C-alpha cells in the first residue's frame, strides 16, 4: 500500500520509521518532510496547511492511507477535507480536534462530564481576567486557549507575574489569536505524566506512558519549549494510577466527545498531573506528542498500519495493543537560543554512526539539505537522539552516549533528561 504522512518534525520521522517497518507498505510519501525523513520516504514540497494540494497529490498518486501528524492541520479540518473526497485518513475531524484546539472547550467538557482536572475560569476580556486575579490564590497557570506550539502556558507565582502574563497573552498577543480567549487555572503540584492512546470513536487503547521535559534548561529552568527530551515508561505511572485513569479519565473522555456529537478518531494525548488527590488532566492533545512519539513508537510491537486502519474503520476493539518490556529515552539537540531566536544553516556531522543500529535512533526535527547537498540545521529543535535499553537508566546512558556522536555549531541540550528516574528508586 501507499502511505502519505503529513508533517515535518521529529514526531513525523518517528511515524515514518514505524510505517516503514510494516510489510504491508511499499511506498511512503511525506509532505513536506525533512532531511532525515527523506531516507525512508519521498518528500514532497507541500505544506501541512495546503489542504487542496494535499488532496490533489493523494489522488494523483493513488494514496491508500494518509496519516496527519501535526496539530494545526487537524484543528483546521484537514481530515474533513480528505474524507469529503473519499480518501482514507487517520486523525480526528475538525469538530473533534477542538479537544486540543480550544483549552476553554476541553476544560468545559471535563467540568460537564466530571473528568478530574484543575479548577479554572475562562476569559475573553483582559480586564475581567485582571479583576479575577485580584482575588485568586497564587500561584496560578495562564493558558492561551488556542494552539501555541506547546508554549502558550505561563506559570505565575505572584500577582504581578500573573498580571504581566495576561498582558502578554491577551493584549500583546504573544501567541497570536491563540490568546483571544484565556484560561486561568489553579496551580497543581505533583508528577507530570503523558499517556498517548489510540481511539476509534468509541474504543480506546492505551499506549505506554512517557514523561516530557518542557523547560529549555537543566533543572527545569528557562522558557517553555515544545519539549527538550522525554522518557518512556514513567516509573510514576503505577498500576493504581492506570486503573484510576481508565475508570475516570480515558473512556470518560471518549464517551464525552461522542455524547457531544464529536466522536473522536485518532490519537488522544492525555497530559496528566499525579496530585495528592489523585490523577488530574492537565491538557489534551489530538495527535502523537512530540517528542513523546519518539520514545513510545519504537517500543510498540504491533504493525502500526494495522492499528491505524482499525481506528479509522471503527474496529479498534479487535486489536491487542502490545509494547516491549523495555525503556526509551530521547535527548533533543537544539539550536542555542531556542525557543526565542537562533541561527540556522550549520553543518551536522556524525550521523553515520547511527547506521545499522537497532537500539539508537536519530529522529530529525529541524534539518534540511542545503544547495551543496550538505545536511544542515533548519530549526530550533534539530534532532531527537533516542535509545532503547533494558531499563530507563540503560536507555538514558545510551542516549547521551549517542548524543556525543553528533556535532553542529550552536548546539545545546539538557543534561538532566530522565533525572526523575533516579528519584523513583
């Protein structure tokens, strides 16, 4: 079969890598892709938001199955456009992708269906938000309602910080239109865990847990990023936590979306906080996480195409989802200055050492070939160096060892990815 993957980051490279393992697939295209993806798929210069061009390409090449990796096209309704043309596509429709597209919607959904989450209020007026803060207990969390590349969340310890945050999100529009509506949420404490799931509208199958590191610098300092590294599974995601979430969160979310006339097909990413009162939902995403996909997908035993097709065809209940009894760690190599301002175009060396390795992966996030055919940096997050091991400590040691194989000017990374592993003992 012929498969098209839409997207250009490390997540899409991980998806393409999994698809390439399927004996059912004989040709992969990726739009627009990147330099790493080009080794496995034919990259085509069509942007993720160019829906008409994507559909025309899928028809021209007689694509059997399309996988949407990114959030923007999903929230924009790309699945509806493909389905209207009779094309088989994996991902939620526009009315279901709102689960990620609007934090205000998802918070209201959780309140209505009694899914555990932090107390909150939604605001469309900066003045009303500022007035509310005068009586709010600090710290608080401010969230831009719409998509903001995983960065539209501000944790404010003081009233002054919170007021400055409202100005930043709602008045200065730091995150663009995503800040037209804002959620003010109680600050929760505890361990964060990410859990990805496959959903076919009614049935949900849980993937292995993971934990992301959002802050740019060691010790969880610096600005929020799209993710500087991750590990899977989380030692804090216990059997008891899993049982609670299955009972009160996972199926409840799928049922709530169906009850709202928004049946969800695709991947639901549950961002959880393990509080003293029990697990609560921090956020939902409507697609594979990035960099969570880079540590979860390499551990999946199933042929990914079997699972994705079962989701689209509404028969996920027939799939026995299995993961290896091992661990994976991803360390992101970024461009210095990310997530604010950084230079691009630096030559990347050392990637030949990954060839033939079955336990080390180099997922490309921001790379391209320049006019001379040289592999160069082309983004804030450049590479996701991922390794698998018998346990988390072995995987982490191998990931950092592999990270040393790679070199490019302006490179930086966090040196404490997976530090929580030590604290779990």
